[in-house]
C-alpha cells in the first residue's frame, strides 16, 4: 500500500466513524468519554488540529460542523440530553485513571 492509498483508507474510516456517530445521536458525548476516552468534541479538536498542521484555516466551530453534521449549538439543542447525576462521577474516575493518556491531553471537556 502506498502513502496515497493509506491516506484514502484513513479518510474513508474517519467518514465512516462520523457517519456511525451521526446515526447514534442517542449516544451522548459524556457516555463516549466514559467508555471510549473520546467524544465528538475530541474529534472536532483533532480535525481542527490536523487543519492547523496543514496550514488550512479553520475555526473550531467549522470543525464541529464537519463532525456533527450541523452547527454544534444546533446539535446540542436538538440531541443533547442532561446526563444522569452519576455520569460526572464516572467521568472523574475515568479521567483520574487515564490522566497520562496522550489522547486526553489538551481536551477541554465541555460541560453539558
């Protein structure tokens, strides 16, 4: 496999992940953070970081729109639910266990 093919496969996998997350709006970001250590906001930040590395001008809001398929405020208003009270405790426990995980560094968790 050459570099171009690898890039195309990685892009296809990313699009499939975004499509899958779009089909599972019932899965809340806090659930993703607790179970997988990342959420849609993380993907948005990684997308923006990749744009920055390539010298492509992109706002965080634009990156969110790529991941959420709509402006974040619209997604939040239409699909985000108030998390159960104990979710915050699980997230805190998860973060304490994984505070040295590279994927978490620089992620500013956005409260719901």
